[in-house]
């Protein structure tokens, strides 16, 4: 009788070599064939190479890992990345409001931060997410918040009246009564006349706080400590309405985005110590191509988006735009978030739409609609980690969760070719 060779009797190292040629989707199915296959495929060695190429879930950057909740194992990375790309998620409206606002979001591993009008909240990131589970709450602020940034000990906010405020994250604070009950006042320090008009951008390094305003002036302040001066250490005029601002990861320079309607270009790269231009981006700017948001992928790479309807990738070494991605509906991009590797998500002007991009591809990967019941609002701000995407429209804060194994597929990849209906199914 001739011996019968069986695949499941081969040595593990041989099976790993064979399985290495299989697609991750096939590996999941093979793991259900028998106990031996399940044990081999469960081994992380088989998933190391595949996990390095995943979209959204790579978790390579320390900055990205710092906001991931939770960190994913190698095998789970592929499954959740597949959900992102094919629109498999559950959607939850965290809260809605009657008043229309221009909100802003920040994300840490344990807290989702939201500001809108005269309110600032930090929601605890728990499963399931609850609007009532609050880590920080500050209501009825004197002037509406334009932008804010979260740091280890405090939150810095820029306001419509030109003020800068520093909110303590410590438990200490004064109680006040608003008619509905007692609340904690977290205000640590305030610069009431930091600028003459709305503070649209604010950031901080280990040494200084940087603010930019609609008056076209960037100001540099010493960080709050035992003493805090109301006089800036430096003021820089860019002669154009400032819309965005961000310090690079080294804390040595910062980028300023303006409306593009002034005398100069809408993008400036400035040195913090000398307060002079450190890089001059060479680009044929068109008038009005203002920059609304930006991300430093690394000290040499800056991503920007705004009124010119493109995500642009800038290389500080060549001082040129080295990559660009147009919005699929030619819409203004209000915000951008990155995993500091390949993945980008942008918030668009129309239809409560967010767009997923892969920097290794020229076209968008997937579309997500934050709210189809009211489709006129932009996505003003968004942020994401490996498993969740949070988007803020004028009246809603929405969570898309991609970690579920049996999520309903909501694949809008072909929506621009076939159109779409409000039942969340593209026409085929």
C-alpha cells in the first residue's frame, strides 16, 4: 500500500513557509480546518510580515500607539484593517444638539476631547462609549472655543475674543453653581488679550506655547509655571488670516497655515528660536488655497489640507510638494488625521463625509458618512486610532467602531460611480 502524504503532518516550519504565500483572509479560513492548522496559524511569526503592510492598524509610530485603545495583536491587525477598507463597522451617535457649532476634537488613549461653543468636555473611552461618562467638563466659558490642544497637565484653548486659557487636568479647582447644580472650574490661567481677534490655532512644545489668530499674527509665549507673563516673547506677522498652526515633533520649528488671500503664500515654516522662515515651500499657489489643518508625519514630512481640495505632502529637505490626493467630490477638506505611517483620514465640506487614504495609492480607499439623516454639514474635526474613528459635525459627535467581527458592510467605495441612497446602500 502506497503511503499517503498529508499536509497536516508536515513540520511546523514547512507549514509556515507554505502559509506565508497565502492571503490573510485565506489563513483565517485555514485555521478552521483542523487543530494543527489552527495552532500554526495562531503563531505570531506568520503574521509579522503581513501586519507591517496593514492600513490604519500598523501601530508603528509611538505617537499613534499613544492614542490607541487598545493596542492590537498581529492577527487582529489584519482583520480590523480589512474592516476599515471594506466599510465594516458599527456607527453610534454619541450625542446630538440643536445648536449648530464648529467643534474640535483631540484623542488620547483614555479620553476623547470635544469642544463646541462655550463648552469643553473630556469623555472617558470605555466600551460601550457613554456620553454621561465624563472625565472633564467645563461649561459656560466666557467666549467660544476656536481650537484647543491637550497636554499632560492642562488643556490650552484659543477663543473668539482673542484670549488664551489654560485648563488644569488636576482634580483641584473651584466650585460654582449654574442653576442646575455645582460644577468644577478648571481654569488655571488666562491671557485675556492674547490677540485682537479669534485665536484659530494653538500648539505647545516643551519650551513654549504658540498661538495664531485671524489678525495675521503668530505669538510665542513661555509655558505656564510658577509665573506666567501676559507679554509674548515674540510676535510674527504673516500678513494673512491664520487658520492652522502646528509645531514639528522636534519642537524646533512650526508650520503656519493661512487663508491664502494675503500678500504671501498660505504655508510658512518658521524657526521657533529665531522666529524666521526656516523653509520656503516652492509651489505655484493659487489665490484662496487656504490651509485649514495639518499633521507632521515626521520632522521632515508635513501633510496639509484645506480650501484647494487637496491633501498635500511636503518634504522639508526639498521644500516641495512630493505627493497630493484630491478630494473625490472636489470639496474643501476641513481636517486631517494620520497614523504617521501610510494612513490618512480627511473630513470633507459636504455630506458629513470622511475619506480614508493610503499614501501608497493615488485614489481614496473608502468613504464614511457620519450622518445620512442630515447631509449638509462638513466634518469639522476627526481623529482615529486602530479600531475607532470619531467625527464631529455641526450637530453630532459620531463614533465608527471597526473592531467587531460581524459588522455590517457599508462599502461606499464605488459610490461616486453609481450614486447612493439614504438607506446606506450604493446603487449597483
